[in-house]
C-alpha cells in the first residue's frame, strides 16, 4: 500500500514551521495514542503514521531529502540515506508528550504520583463577594488509608515490584523501526503488585472521606475568581504529594444591582412628575442609602454616577462607581379626579411643541422619511 504524503498525514502545508509541525503531531498523537484507544487497530496505524511523518519532517536533513525525493529519499529500503535510525521513538515521544503521559527520557510512570487537584464551586451573594467573608465548605476527597498507611497492602505485608515492568510502570514494545512505551498491563502503571490488599481500601491506598475546610474569601472577588488551598486536594499514591483544592467563586444575581468589573449598575424608577419638576430621591447602595438629586426635565435612560459606591477590586485599586439609570414610570389605576387633572394638563400642552423636543424631532424625521419615498 502506497504511503501518504507526510505533510498530508500531519495536516500541514509544505512550508510549515517546526512549531506548526510539532503542534500538528502532538494533536494527532494525543488523539490516536494506544493508551487512549486500547485494541483499536485503526487508531494504532494512524498513530504510527503520524510518528513516522513527524520523525522525518522534524529533522532538517531528512525533511530536505523528503522534499526533494519524496519517500525514496528517506526510506532505506528504497535507497534513501537518512532512514529512521538516528532517533528512536521514545526520544520524540518524551520530548512532545512527557507532560501528558509521564514518558520520555526520564523514565516511566511507576513510583509516587501526585494527587489530583480538586475544584469546588462556592456560591456567594453580591454583598459577601464585595465585602469578603469566611465560610466553611464540606469537600469529598481521597485521603491516605490509615490501616495500611497508604501502601494498599494489608498490615504485615508490603507491595512487591512488578516482574513485568521491573517497577517502571511501563513496558516497551518494539514494532519495526520504532518502539512504543505503554502502561504496564499487569500493574497498571504503578510499578508494584499488591498480592494481599488492604481490607479498608481494597489495595488502592486511599479512601474517600468528607472534610470540612474554612475558606477566607477576600473582599472584591467576582465570578470566575479562584482561591487555591494548597495540599487540600486528593492524596497522592505511594507516598506522592497531595494535590490542591481550587475554590471557584460564583456570585449569584442580585435583585437590585448588576456588577461589571468594579462598577455597579441599577435602575431607578421615578414618577413622571419628579422627572418633569425635578426632586431628590433616596437610592440604595451596598453601604446604605444616599440622596440623588434629579434635575427637572429628566428623561428615561438618563444615567447618574455616584462615585465610590461600586466595588474595590480584589487585586487592588480604588472602588468603582454606582451608575443609576432613571426609568420614568407611567402612572396606572388613576381615579376620576386624577384623570381630569391629566386631561387638563394635556390640553394645556396642545399646539405647544416646546415641551416635547424629542417628540417634535421624531415626527419631523418621519415626515422627511416619507417625503423622500
């Protein structure tokens, strides 16, 4: 079967940079890696194909030979000079994937492993987020099993080194011109075998428990902010370090205020009489009530700024402002006398457009629009 073009295999253009090649290879190898696709022959073949393409194109001399002569320039069986002997697969694999699979030049997966980090979503109201608070949270986590002290073996016994991988946690399979490192099927990457498991943890070395933690929330936090509690995650395996707990803040919606960064926004309804004649209103802030002066002739949508009544950001800086947007409210459920007064008021405005500049301007625009049709 004819080999596919190496650039096509990686999904890159011929002039692609080394960084683009590595990124493309990493994506494909992550997708088709045998550890992620056990017993999937199609993925295994795609993985091998991507590895072969990357080994050639990541080497400047091999890439030059391939660009000039194609597969014949790099395949020893076809007379090519470069071949694949200069660098084995584990070198490439370790360089690109050591952070993800624990492989590479430094060894395998066996031995102590760091515990997983945990995430906890903490719901706060706006006042708690702005002022700061302390809360107790109850978190499920894995802790070291006390009867076996985290070893996984029943008291009086101990784990033994895995005879299949020699304690490394990985085995190497030679396939043609390159080798593949895989998790040891016998010890599942632990490097040790527990023949007499602990009755409490059943050989895992860890048990699930709930623990109560006190979290100090600093003033000014907002949705998406994280508080890191070092060492409060899951216990590591075989004596490995404990992971961390990340408390993620989620601020609930407020009945009055909306927050945007360090500023607060609210809508203030006022009567049309106060809007027309002006007046003074009491408006709420997170620190209590303040007076807001409304000038006469105020229109719906007018925004007033109350300085310093917003939020002091958690990362420092001065407090933001409170932005109050006025909404003129139309009176409802009028009695007869109120209706009569409004009718008199409307009659007094007849034929005098000076009191409604926006209305006059709007109708003038409508007339111009229809006049242009």
